[in-house]
C-alpha cells in the first residue's frame, strides 16, 4: 500500500529536531524516535476509533507527515491528522516575543540562535496529564516503563505488532482500580489516574474548557486533581504555552546548583527568586536551562 502524506508549513523560528528533543516525551509511548531516519512516530487513535501511525520528519518547507497505514485519507481525516501533528510539535507557537525579551539577558543568546523554546506535547491534554503524573516521585526509567505498560491498554492496530494508541479516559475508567494497578504497575498513581479518567469520562471535568483558561486558571485546575501539586501544574502550564510558573523538581534543583549557585543546593524559594527577573517567561527559561544542563 502506498502511504499518504502531507507537509505542514512552519515559521523560520521552528526547528523540528530541537522541538522533538525539548524534553523526554519522545521516549514515552506511544511516541518513538528513529534516529537513523530522523522520524518521530506517534500512534494515534482517530475520532472514529481507527489506529494510525503518524511519522513526522523535517522537510525543506516545513514538517512532513506520512501516514503509512492510510492510502487515501479523506479531507476530514487529513485535517484531523494535521491538527494532531501541529499540537504535538506546537507549530503555531510564536516565540518572537520570547526571543526579543531574552536579548536583554546576557548569556541567553543561544535560545534564539538555536531556536529553542518550543516544547513537544501529546495531541491531547488527557495524555499529558497522565504522563506528568507518571513522572512524579520516581526515576525516569520508571516513568518510561509505566507509560509503556499503560499504552498496552489502548486500542491496537491488529495488523501490526506493538502498535497501540494511548488509552482513552473511558477505557481506563471502565477498569477496576485494582485491575488498572496490576496492569500499569504505577503504585499510588493508579488510584489518581483512575479518578482522573472517571471524572473526564463522566463529564465532571471538561479538558477542552481547560485549554481556554489563562495561566492561573489552568494551574489551579490541575492542582485541584488528586496527586497533582505545584510541579505537575507548572509543568502542564508550560507545555500549554503559559510560562510564568516555575515548576521545580529534582532536575531543576540539580541544574540550579550546578549552573547558578556554585554547586551549592538552593531552596525552592531561592530558585523562584532567581528566575523572577525573566518575568512572564521565567518558567520557560528555567526549563531551557534544565535541558541545556542535561545536554538536551
């Protein structure tokens, strides 16, 4: 079968590889990265329930999206795939104001030069909430494994081995909590995950409405969830274009000590104070510092 595909135009400030490597999401299923071909794969479940692979690559005039499981998508399907890819790569973000603001801060010219600042996310807020929950209070390897096990609960493409989409809130809510805990092996997070899925499935939470909230509104909404604190709420805010929250975790503390405090561990209030000078961009600057410290 000859696969279909299309190109999404991007602004000159966009860099495909920099975006893909903006944090560890490319390692969390159903994402996967092929370094040889330079392709980011995401296994996507369409609104109609079909499971399709999206292969995203850098192109001369934008981002090339190939659909290896789809020969001739309808205009509606292509529009859905295009929207998913744009969300994943945050293609519509305009970072011109960010770069202009950072020119006033010595030592941060690399942000504009290297076209840093864009962040890889999932095509929906539900998946990002789950993955942020899976990164709390554990080693990164555990997060990767929990995400892989959870993905196995999603809809599959029968013709392909290990080709499963991320599970929907409804599918998780339909499971017994103990059943979910045994399958995901996510420890205490399983109960929080099930509670979130149930609230979404039953209409108690409207994540589409959350996307229209301002920074404070989204931060408070995420913090209202069981198992989600300042770190999780700040991380979600940053991923969705609100950069005035500094989400502090172990990686942030280690970076701050090494890069800004002579190797001495600083308290969270000290870290917050350090980044205050960057105004509404402080959360994004902090994350770019973290990624640069760990070698992107």
